[in-house]
C-alpha cells in the first residue's frame, strides 16, 4: 500500500509534465506552481478536514458528517484505546496517505483545463474549497459508506472513474465555461490549433501517469493479494493500450494525420475508463472498454471544440467523458454486469454531476463576480509566468514565437 501511495504521488509529476508540454512556453512556471500548490495544500487540507469528512461515522448513533468529527487526523480509537485492528491489510496512517494522494488529483484535472488564462489567486481559492470540502463529501457517498454504497444494488467505483476523475471533470467543464477560450483559439467561426511547446515532455508525462496507475488501481485492491492485484494491473494496462491504439486510428480516419497528442489522450482515456471496474473485468472486457474510451476521446475533443469550449490538455474528454463511460461500463461488462447494476451506476453518475456542477459553479461564479478569474489580455498575450510570477521557465532559451 505504501509503494502504491508513492506511485500515486509520482502521478503528480506526470500531470505537471503533460500540462506544461501541451501548453505554451510562456505559461510553464504558472502551471508548475499550481501543481505544486495542489499537492502540498491538498495534503494539508486532507489531514485537517478532508479525511474525517470523507470517512464519517455512519453508525446507528452517528450524526453523519458531524459524528465523531475531529479537526485533524489522530490515532483511531476504540473504546478510548488505540484500535490496532483498524484494518488487516494496512494501517490507519497508510489509509490516510493513500487517500490523500487521490484527493489532490481532482484539482489537478481542473488545472490543465483552465491553463494559460486563469488568475492564480482564484485558482488557489477554488482548490482549497474543492479539495478541502467538496471532494471528501462526494467521496463519502461511496467510499465512506454513504447512501450510494447503501443502494439495493450498491453503486460501484473501484478506484475512482467517477469519485476522482468525474469529480474533477465536472469542475473543469464549469470552469472552462465561465472562463472563456484563450485569445486566438476560435476565430472566424473556426477552431485554431495552439500547439504545445514541448511534446516530448508531454509524452513523458503520459508514460509517468501510466506507471502511476499501477498504484492508483493496484493499490485500490487494498491488499497484497497476488491474484486480485495482478488481474487489476492486467486490465488496467490492456485498457490503456486499446484506448491509445483506437484513438489514433479514429483520429487518423477523421483528420488524415497521425496525431501523437490524440494517441496520448487515448491512453489516458483508456486508463480512466477501466478505473471504475478494473478488478471486475476480464482482459477482453478491458480491451473493449479501453477501445470505446479511445473512440470517445476523438469525438469528445471534436464536440468540445464545436461548443467553443477551450480545454488545452483535453482534460474534459479524458476525465469526464471517459470517467462517465467507465462508470457505466461496470453495469455492462464483467462480474457485476446487470440491469440493476447499470441503473445504480447511472444514479451515481447523476448524483455526482448535480453536486459537482452546483458546487463548482457557486465557487467559480462567486470568484468571477468578486475578484475576477481571468487575466487581462496583455497578461495573457505576454504570458502568465512574467505577470503572475515574475519568472521565466527557460531564461537562457527563448523561442521567437511563444
């Protein structure tokens, strides 16, 4: 579990590499700053309030979120003494750290979607509220033994296609809608490509994320059981491979070019898609789920452009669209497939959609009307690094064209 925790932590480097690689040089410091802020503040918030909000005492004598609530993590007690039987497979402290790494991921998804034009202060405020309160409350509905876990046919999300990826994806969709597109993205009714400045770094980011998923999904087995862990990693890798291959084939058919960025996002889409049911699928199920995710990536990216929504890294297509698909796929494929399970998955998706859209809209819209969320035109053109941070990521290597 601790090794898996380290792998999930390593994913934050993957997110950082992917985001800076797919955006312009002049905004590199800004993106790196946000990613470092998310992991550091996210862990502190999860220690102070998030962990206890996400795992409240839902017992018969409990007051729900307020029951046995302690400000800050402390040793698990049972009848006033240390509960040494907290879990047979791992300790209380391991549980906290593993789940804390997941919590920070939700805000990282938003970071990429709003890249290159959102002010740093409102983003930081949003992160504090979303990671500190929204994510753990939403997570408690399933992983904390809440109402979705108590349905007649319990909602199932093994490692977070909905609880992590869609929670971040819905917020990203709201943020992008309220923020508006980057200057030059949509001109004369046409979508203009704004190339990233370092595709090799973006590729490294995706491979690091794939490696990190060994901890993300593998750790979610919550034990060192060899059979369960190995099948989970097999389905995870096969879905990723299928997602990448199908995405690049579909994009080549549609656009007549071998697009590496579509290949990369297809891999990520396959990973997100399998995450909800990685422990319940056969290898062939995983390939089919990943393949559908790969097709969805291509069409989702196209649809998002047609809707005049600007998502520089494809976060909405990857984490929201494929997160929804992966969650619903639990009711269609694998050991849990049934009409009742599909209905429970649909209920779960709907509940998270309503809650996440409402909370993220309230937070971001309030920030927009008070301190503002978008940088000025001059700041956007000249780069957020210079205006928000007074720094240059590559002081000895400037490109003529940003």
